[in-house]
């Protein structure tokens, strides 16, 4: 069923783009130049629906590297128990693709002192994945954009011998 949905979206899109590229190239008289223009225009038109996903993926990765768990200084929490507080998800401004952010704060469970903190990001996907049935109900993005990496988070906490308590 999902293949039929994909075909129902992709076939009309590609046919429309081929028609548009052919229309643009038909104004050129030289056959070789016409063919080159047609295929160049088609290539550009085919990538346009995915451009926000491509740019958004790089923005997401930069945000994760700069502010995600990998950037956190866990030295004050090394070998301790911590209480994790996750802030409310809010929409981040200034990105090509909608991205939400959460603040993760790790406190000493006894004193309440902040030991370290970082941000976690969630990509909502480009317009093609959000407004067409291409996501098939599973992911909003064409790349893994659901957080900055649970495996990295777990490995970092294990390496620093930090235990998260739910007190």
C-alpha cells in the first residue's frame, strides 16, 4: 500500500517536472543545447522539493554538535547520581526546516545544584515529508532527526559513571 501512495505522489510530480523542463528547453533551436538544458532544468527541478530537507539536515547536525550532549561538560557530575529535568519542547526560530528544542538539565538530587546541561533537537521534516503521504506515518524527516542521539547520550553517561535517578 505504501508503494502505491509513493507512486501516486512521485509519478505526477516527475511527469509535471519533465513537461516543465521540456517546455523551457523547447525555446532553444540547437538539439544538443536543447537536450542539455532540458536535463539540467529537470535535475534542478527534481532536487527542489528536497532542498529544505538537505539544508535542514546540516542545520540539525550543527545544532547537535554545538549544543547537544556531546558538547556538555560532565566533569562535575562524574561518578555521581543526577536528577534529569527535561524542559518543554519549543519551536526553534531561524531554521529552514522546523526544528524543536528541549533543555536537559542535570541536577544533584540532594542539593538541586545544576551539574551540567545540554539541548536536544527534533527535526519535524521538510515540507514534502510534512504535507504529503511520503512519510507513511513513521518519521517526519528523511534523515534520523529524532533527538541528537540516544546511543551517544547513554555511552557518555556510562563512560562518566553517571546514574540518572527519578526522585
